[in-house]
């Protein structure tokens, strides 16, 4: 089981992005830009888009992606109830193999609520 803390994840991610930016080409940078633009408010609110990203990440079982979307869900003031409903959709779509990721997602959420990014 991972002992990673959400605050450490954010700091490490920022450092890795900075380093990667020195090496990756224009096509990769365009992809990353598109990724960041997709989650901005449009026909769907940013909050809804982050919940969609969270569900997709849970189904794909990507720990970094789950934490990334949890941080943004927290910033977008997702409620505990909204989070639970979204994660339940991910559990139904992804099946029992997502349960370990679900446990970690709730642990990260709890840490965020306790000020884990300070």
C-alpha cells in the first residue's frame, strides 16, 4: 500500500512537470495544454468535469490521475456526497479491481479536507 501523502504528490508532480518540460517536444506540450483546457468550465461546470475525470481515472486505475482530480475536486468545492456518488459510478464501471484505488482515493480526500496541501 502506498504511503504517499497528497501534499507530497502535488510537490513531486510540479517538479516532474518542470523537468519534463525541458525535454518533451511541441506535440506533447500541445497535448498537455489541451488536457488542462478540457477541464475548464464550458457547457459543463469545471466541478462536473473534474468528477468525470476522477471516475475515468478510477476505472483506469491511475493513482496519479486520481490524486490530480481529487485535488481539483477539492478546489472546486465538491461535497463528500458528490464525491461518493461519482466514485460509486467508477466502482460500478470498473468493478472490484478498483477497490484498492477507491480506498486510497478516500484517504487522499480525507487528507485534503484536513488541509493536506498546506
